[in-house]
C-alpha cells in the first residue's frame, strides 16, 4: 500500500520504549506489559463501542487512515483496485 518494505520484528516492551526515548517511563512500561497480558488472555478480542463513543467517530483501518492522509506520508493519489 505504501510502496515501501516494512519488515516486522517482534521486540520487547523495554526495547520499544528505548527506541522512542522512553526507557525510564515506568508508567508506560507497566501499561504496555498489562496490554500484552490482556492480549494473551484474550481480553482484547471483543468488539465494543468504547472508541467511537470516546472519539465521536467510527474507527478506521490502517488502509483507510493512510488513504485519508496520503499527502502527509508523501504519497500520490490512491490507485484504484481493478
């Protein structure tokens, strides 16, 4: 979609926080670790209306977000699927 290779690499929470300059942010470390536990226990598998209720708008997919903000990413117009 972006025309760029975006490899995925599984990293630890500590490595992620270090990469964004927040290694010493204990609150974020605990928050992300709690999310990992919730994912492992299947607590994030359900669908609710919490996010749209809070933001006042429907959620969008990554593709929809990129297409709505293509100029921000330095991309030309979206190619039509044919």
